[in-house]
């Protein structure tokens, strides 16, 4: 039996077996024994454990912003490789991340509509997002526009759960997600893909990558379009009682491309350039206020554009000392027609990273500058629009130590904001291998996020808003034995000066209300995960208990479930790989007052892949195979049963 530590309002208390059983009772009965049996089966006594190395060769950069073996990390990190992405048949980056432990996704309808991501229940804006090292964010309400990131261009995803402001600065209160495009390897590797699916979905993609002498390259283009489905059907919009919306389909189309070029200018010296562009257009219903439905509906068209670019010089000066100099730029634009609205966020970043590696020690020092700019176009004769900018300069220090059973990671960072002055954050993490297979970790850290320019200077803003700040503690226990793994993480993250929109606030420029930084929130919970391979069958599971709560009202934060889980299995049969996955969630509330309930749901997804002829792979997927009618956001429909079939030619 493994005991762990949980945090209540007044004190820290042990999570007993009986309390875990009580929480498990809230999940679908079919899922509980499957997960429980899988987890408990992976935890033999430490006394019988024999030395066996963990996963070798898996290197990640997200935890400390420098390359480290996954087995050495104290942080809670997971990796999604390209094979997993392709085999999943997923439609978007959000769909892939929704299958990860500790992550919930909420979408206002189909692909192309607003998508929110919650790591351990934390706000969308509390996740720092990078694409090939380029920061992606919005200076309106904050957070990355997940619907604008093209999955077809992504080769690898790293997910860090827990605060990381001492490494990345502002925004990383809940976690960090890094996405990477493909890097060219020896030879030439072309590929062409085509796919069709429900709702008139049509997808094409082409890519080529390779390496010749000191040069490597990777190019990719993709296009996807769909007629979509009615995001706001009559039965979904009737309870809103504030008008009518179009009964037609809400389709979308998106075109993307990326390039990644590398040049090994000398031994240990590399220059790399990356660029990505995505243009997405999605229709959505323009609500009409009337006593009866109009004779003619006019849909709005939302357009999202994402542009990123980066230039990096990496230098390994000797066996001990290396540096990285990086300049990045990103542009996120959202506009609508004919109901006119346009907002543009521009982020410029400069990073100078230094690393010293000697023996069991790793010392890092970084200088970083970030420049943010926001342009909101006028929407009426009385609206003057908004143009604002700010900057943050930072110095960060880190120390890592890995030797024998011990792992230690210390980080401290000081950010100087052009508007708020200085902000210092720090973190400390320690790991100890009880046996070669069983490891315990503990960490604590502080983090912050500066309010967006829109939250301060728009007609709904307040210039005196203060940065949101947090304190986090967590404990973890992980077991790894070849094809078997299991883990448990207990965490508590408290946020002060939480920024919320208050429609009753006084002294606001807008009669609708304005933003305020008076709230407090607490995100606490337990994440369990396990995986096991038995012959040709691979099992995986995750289970989350969380309590994301507004401490001022003692209400649950909107659209976040207290319990959610995934259970999956892959079976290699002949030349086929067959997979099944269950996703389940308890009820949530759509509003801060916890009066509008969103029911729980359980979804079944099926996938199959095989090589039909030499160099040609087939993937087929059925999502929501049970055609479950469920709601993630009030007033918006979700996809029913839908299918996808794709072919990809990759000559060897």
C-alpha cells in the first residue's frame, strides 16, 4: 500500500485507501476496476525489486530549458512523439493533449472555435506555450489560441505540469507545453498524406526532410476543410433566451506550412532557422435578437492567423561550456466579418542561455528579454481602439545535480517589467530513488503572470491591475520496471490577485463591468497514471481527482470537473495495430456561481492502423463511437459519432 500526502484547507492530511475508494465511486463503474487493477498490478514490493534501467535515450528540454534525460527529471513531464500523433488520427493539438493526465480541454463547438486548456485545473492563460522555442500568447484575455496551432506540422510535444516561472518567467503558473516541428535527418524523406472523414472532412498534406553534409532541412504544407456541424442547434440555444442563431452547418478550412533549416557551421556550432504559418477560417452563428427567427441568417466568419519565426545559434565551446543565442517572433491575429472585430498580438523574444556541465553538476545562467505589443482595431465610432506595448527583462540561474539515488534542481529568476517593476520567483525540487525502480520526488515553487494589455487598457480594463502570483507544492512517487510504469502526484497551487471579469464592479469605463484582481483560487488534487505491456497488448490509464476552487466564494471554477480519467489499450494483431480508448468526466458547472450544471460523460474512441502496401500506411478512427450527446460549454454542441480514414505514403 502506498500512502501519499494531500492538502486540505486547514492542514495536510493523508489520503487513505478509504478516501480514494470514495472518490473512485464517482466514476463510471466499468472504469474503476480496470484502472485500479492496472495501477495496483504495477506496484510490487520494493524488497523484490531488482535493478533495471528505465527508458534510455529519451531527452527533453522543457523542464529546465536545457536537454536532460527524462529519467533524471524531478518535474512531472510527459512526451508525445510523432508516431503516437499519427497513430491517434486526432484532428487537432487539443485532441492529442486531452488524452494526457492532468489536462482538460473545453471547446466552444468544433475545430476552429475558441478552445481552452486547463492543466491541473489552472486557467488557460496560466500555461506557457512554445513552438520551436517561439513563445505563443494573446495579449487580450491571455493564453495561446490552441485552435490556430496546426497538428499536421507538429512532430513532438512535451508537457510540463506544475509552475515553471523560475525558468520561463511570466505565465507559467500551471505548466508549460512545448511543440516541435520535424528536424531533417540523414538522407531524403518525402511523404504525402490524404484523408477523409465525417461532415465532409478532407485533409491533404505533403512534407520533405533530409540532411546532406552540414545542412539539414524540413518542409511541410497541409490543407484541411470541413462542412462542420451546427454548433448551436435549436435544443442547445433555446435555454439561452436571448435571440436566435443560424441552423446551418458551421464549417472551417485551414492552410498551414512550416520550414526548419539547420547548418552545422563547425564542430559544436549550429545555426537553425524555423518558421511556421497557419491561416484558419471558421464560421460561427451570429446571434440575432428578435421575437421570432429571422427569414434570413447571416453567419459571421472568424479568421485566425498564426505566424512564428526563430533564429538560433547553438555553440558547444568545450566539454563543459555551451551557449545558445536565440531571437524569436510570433504574431497572432484574430478578426471577424461582417461583425467587425480585429485584434493582433506581437511577441518578440531574445534569449542568451549558458550551460556548464561538469561531473554530476549542471549550472545554467540566462538573460532574456520579452517585448509584447497589442493592437485592437476600433469597433465603433465611439471606440478608439487600443495600441499598447510593454517589455520584461530577466536574469535566471539554475543548478542541477544527479548522482546515485539523488536528484536536485534549484532555480531562481528575476523579471523586471516595464510597468510593474521587479518580480522574483524560485523553485526547489528533490528526487530520491528508494530502489532502482521506485522514486519519490518533492518540489515547491512560486510563479506569476502579468495582466494582459487588454485587461489593463481596454474599455473593460483597469490600469492598476496587479500581477497574479502563486505558490505551489507537490509530492510524487513513480515506479518503472521495463514495460511497466505507475505514478502518483499530489499537488496544491494557490493563486493570489486572480484576475476575473466583474460585471458589478464600480468605477469601470464600460457599463458592462471590468476586470479586477481581487480573487483568490486554489488548485489541488491527485493524479494517478499507469502503463503496462503484456505481449502484444499495451495498456495505459490516468485518473485525476482535483478541486479547482474560488476561495472568495468557495465555488468550483467554471467548466472544470472534479474527476476525469482515460483508459486505453493498443493490440498488435498481425500487421494491424488496434486501439480503444475511454475518456470520462464527472459533472462541471458552466458559471462561477455554480448554478448551471454540465453533466458528466463517457466517450469511447476506436482506432486501427496498418501498412496496406509497401511505404503506404492507413489509419482509421471512430471518435465518440457511442454517439454520446454531451456538453463542454453551455449553448454549444459537440461532435457526435464521427469517423476518419487517412492514407500516408512515406517511401523508405
